[in-house]
């Protein structure tokens, strides 16, 4: 660092900021006037001695500073290396480390809030009483093994069974939030489908509040799938406008229709757009048959026209229908609500704590299964050593969430998903 600052005797004060000039170590050219902060161990993010450079924000300038540091013997950090060091020095636990990644990746306010709660240690705080209660169950069982002549009284066994039921319920309640948590974190994939000229691209543009897709009166204008991210009620949605489905000899249009079929197969929800001024065509009926095995919603478009009628979509056998006008925006507030209804997650709106990580969900389910197995063994009066095996297994699995018992290969997989350096 002294070479970078061209000061042979520079000694930064611990936990203080100083303004310094940074020079190119080869040419001696001035690179920047930057703030230099020295964080003395253990008072840093990683728990180690850390020097932090706060430069001006030009990407070209930052690259030159990095090149200068590399020239002087530094190296670039591996993915997640600083977070991994913080974990190794006990500054954070594993689920807090994962929350840092989730916070960086968050694309909605709700996702940011949940990641911040994880980073603040809320999941650990919720798990600790469960682990403590589990240890309170283990202790008398271990004692009964130590003193073989003293069998546990019947009332004690019943009390342990009740406590195990309570822990199973608590883990189940926590795991049950994952459906809402995954929706919040990963969002939804929604495909707009329909025959040509029913207004799919107009519906797409209205939902985006932007003229993203080309709209004309010529059938078959959309010949390829077009996807954009939108946010509805703090849920991230990948919305795909697809080519109109019809029989066509045009090779390009046929390829577009095949991509429509793939988008339908990948979608969490299909929105079938129909023309509300016309009765159902054979192509409409064919598409309706195709979507019946999926979650779907029917958008009956062109409600602003005089010949629009709900009866034009007769024969849908109770399918959910939303009358809308892509031209005027009429009905779109209710339409947006209807889009999310199949995936309703009131916990998101209520601000409840949610499990958003699939690894955490899997471990919670496995820990609960181990407790359920222990409860069955207890009720069948199996020997305490077999019951204890299941209880210790549950305790170990819960430890994997926060990192106390996480295998090294799992840690490697987790931190490989981090951005470079973080």
C-alpha cells in the first residue's frame, strides 16, 4: 500500500479514515484522491485486518486502481471469499452468509426485507429455542441410558411425546412458509397465449406500461417470444408474449408457434387471451384444451368495443374469465389481482418471516421427519439409544442451516454461487 501511496512510512490509524493520493506504481501518474480506511481485527466484516479504498466511481479508474494493486502482488478474491472469511471467523453464520447473496440478488422490496431479516439473524433466533428444547429432551433420555436400572416413568414418556409433537409442529409451520418465500424470491413465469390478433401484445404492453411489443392489425405480427420482467404487488414476474397460434405454412411463423408451445410448458401460469367481440373459434377451443392441465386464466379482451359480450366466450365450463380492455386499461386492476390469486401468499403482504431458501426448506423437512421417527419409536417403547439416534440426527440437520455441522463440500457449492469477491 505504501508503494501505491508513495509514502515509505505511511501507517494508517486503526478504524480511521484518511484522504490520500493514489499513484500508478509504474508511471508515477496520479490515479485518484481516495479515502483509505483501516479496519483493525477483529473490528471488520471478515474479522481480519482490512484496508478499504473508497475511490471515485469511474469504472475505468477503478480498473486502473485494481491493476495497480495486482501489479504490486495482490490477487482478486474468489467468489464469496470475504463472506466465507467472515463465516470462518465467526462474524456471521451460514444462513446469514446466504442472506447476503439473497440481498444482492433481490429485485423487489419484499425480497430485500426478507433477506435483511435473515441477515439480521432472525432464522437463527427462531431455530435456537427449538434446538434448546430438543436438548432438554435428549438429556433425560441420555440419563436413562446411563442408569439402566432406572426406566423412565410412563408420565415422562408421555411428556416427551407431547414435546416432540410441539417441535414437529413448529418446524412444520416454519417450513410451510417456503411456498410463499419461493414465490417472493424466484417470482413467476407467465405466458400470454392466443390466436393471432386477439390483442396479446397489447395486453403485454399494458401490463408493462410500455410499448415493448409491436402492435398492428396484421395477423401474425408477433413471430417470436418476447419476455420482460414486471413487478405486481412485490412479486417478480417474467412475462412472455408469444406468437399467435394458428395453422401456418410460413416457416418463420411455425418456429414462433413452436416456441409458444415451449413457453406454455415452462409457465407457472398461462393467460389465454380471447377476443371478446367474437365467439370462440376452433383455434380458441384447441388452445383452451391445451391449457386445461395447467394453471390458467382467460383474459377476454376488447371490452371497450360495442359488440363485446361475455357470452361470446360461452362454453368455457367455469374457467376463470377477466374482461379487460388493453386499449383503455379497463379491468386491469382486477386482472392483476387475478394473476396472483392462484399463488396467493398473504404472508408476503403481512410481512411475516418466510423461508426463501430451498436448502433451508429441505433441512427443516428432514429435521422434522427425524423427530417424527423418534416420536414413533418412543411410542412403541423402543430402546432409548435408537430414539436418541433420531434426535441427534435432527439436531445435526438443524445445525446445517446455520453452519455448525455443514459439510465442506456443501459450503463450497453455496459460496460458488456468490458474485466475485463478495
